[in-house]
C-alpha cells in the first residue's frame, strides 16, 4: 500500500517521461483496437454506443484525446482525481 501511495504522489508531482507516457498511450490504444477484432466485438461497441447515447465518433475522439495527452495534463488529472483521503483501502490475502 505504501508503494501505491508513493506512485500516486509521484503522478501528482513529477511529470511522466515521454517514453513512459508513449508506452501507456500505445498500450491503451492498442488494447482498444484489439477489442474490435471480431464482428461480435464490433456489435458490442455499437451496443455500448447506443446504451450510453455516445456519438458515432466517440472511439475516434477517445483515441485522439489519448494521443494528445501531455505529461502536464497527466499531472493535472492526478491532482484533480487522485485524492487519497477519498480512497477506500482493501487488502486481501
């Protein structure tokens, strides 16, 4: 748990390296693309778009937004959304 807290604090205070951010970015985009390798997977994405009233360009916009993230954007997002006081710790094992 201490290591997780350390990494959260690091996300808030130190910009990620371009290489680290690119690795995460490419992994996310690649996994999103891998999710639509069959006709059933395509149908599932369409179902999600219909259920959540998403625009037809939702996934293209998502990829474009992920591609445009900067280390500074990531730090700002971490400061805004990673509030440790709001976390609930669960330890199993």
